C-alpha cells in the first residue's frame, strides 16, 4: 500500500533541496484532477479542474510552505513571518507548528475570511491585523524580516515558488501530457510564476513535449496586471486576490508572454456566477477567489477564444469552506434558507415534493 508522501518526497530530485534534508510535511499535493463534464460541454473543450482545496490546510499554499518551512529549519530559523489575505497565514501557521517554529502573520484588518482566520488562531500564530491592505502587510513583513530574526515565507521567497511548481508536474503526470491551456486566478502572482516554472522544467527534463498557454485572471477591482499599473485601493469580494501591487509582477508578465497566454480580469458578479456553477453542476466547492479561473474560462468561451477540443486545466486554489458565506447567498443577495419541518414523514415528503 502506498500513501502519498507530500511534494518534497514525491518530487525531491526535481526540487532545490538537499537529498538528505528533512521534509516538514503534512502530506500536501497529490490533489485530484477532476474532469468537468459541464464545463467541457459549455466551452467545447476538454476541461479539467485541479482541486487545490484538497491540500491539508485547504489551499495550494501548502505546496510552497512545505518547502519554505523545511528550508527555514535548515537555515536555522526559529521564527517565520508572512503577510496574507488568509491562506498563506493558515498554511504558514500549520507548517510552522509542525516544525516547532514560531509564526507571525500580518493580515489586512476586516478583509480575511473567517475560516482562514480560525486556522491561524488554532495553530497558535501571532496574528496582527493591520490597518491597511495586503500590499501594506507585505511591505511591513519585508521590513521586519530585514531588521529582525524572522524568516519571510511569502512567495517572494523562492522556496515557495519551488514547492508550488509541483502542481504542474502533477497535471502532466495525470494527463500524460501538458494541457494546451492552463487557467489560474492571479493575486500576488506567485502561483502563475510557479506553474510556468514547473511546466518549463518538465519540458526541459523531457517529461513533457510541450508547455501550455498560461491564462491568468484577476478580479476587476484588483487588476493591476491588466491595467498596467498598481491599484492603490484594490476591491473585490474575492478577498484572497484583493491585491493592488503583485510582488511577482515581472514574472507573471513573463509567464504570459513566453507561453503565448493572457492576463485578463473578471468582475465580482462573474466570479460569483462561476462559484455557483461549479458548486451546482460539477460538485466542486471553492472559495470565491478560486472561481476567478472558471469565470475567466467562461468569459473566454463566450468570446469564442477557446479552440475546439483543446485540453484546458483550471486550477481552483482554495476550499469553499474557507469562506462559506457566499454559498448561502443567492444571486440577488437574499439568504438561501433550508425548509423547516416537524418530525413527520408526511410533512417532510410534502416539503420534498414527493407528496
Ligand atoms: N487563490 C487563492 C485562494 C489565494 O489565497 C491566492 C493568494 C490566490 C488565488 C492568488 O495566488 O497570489 O500566487 O497569485 N493568496 C495569498 C495569501 C495572497 O496571502 O493567502 P497568487
């Protein structure tokens, strides 16, 4: 019997880590690549969804964090720090706990989902709510990491990118080839950088014949890469990607251009529509930020930009339980309520339309 060993053990020879270095792991990676029949029908493509909500802390961040924390231990760090819209802090807190390190996290006040907040608290992180946005939090974290003995584990740390590139390896391993197009939500732009690195390296190693076009989607109110300039006050209901000045700006543009891809934006309404569609037709529950990839796919399909029969992989980056309030709101904003019944089979049957 084989149990998945986490991304470091599964791909160690392809990662920048010493052969004998201890892996701090919670068994991350090995996430499902799910064929999406409904999305395939709508788009005329073969659409697959890489469900990164199935990682140990519920987002793709765990792939990078197993590397960043394993390396932090090697460097002799005793404390780590990060800025976060929520998922990075949840992941850093969990992996730091596993390694016996102290973890400090800086989050924008009032702008992180409750599920993510509860994770950082549960794992005992030092949690600072900053009167500012994510970009302010990242600036602060970088300053603190320069001036004090705290090791930065945001995606500006190359160890994070190195771990996150394993998602591309898994996609190729599962499909037996690289897809034609890979679609991602984009916030701080670490993940699109990591995927592109992974695809390029697999091709260089002779493990894939081609690389996909990289398609990135930002929320319209937080779309600096689309506008071509930083956004001072980014706004979107998709708090995960509420970022106005991505740290990996140049790398994201390079991924787009080298792959022949695109970076575009989707509105909050389009994000919520995609979120509902994924839940109600594919059985996949994600947080709103994750649905930006699906919203982007549908936008491109409506514009006739998806080649018929193309193999398309959409990454959905975080679990729906992170930020569940959106699921219980209908399109017009009203709350969706269960039907209340007494302990009585006839009334239950009536409520179900069986009587
Ligand atoms: N999706 C989710 C669910 C995220 O949490 C993030 C980023 C992204 C997409 C965008 O990825 O930043 O690599 O372009 N979350 C970071 C955080 C910023 O702090 O958790 P990116």
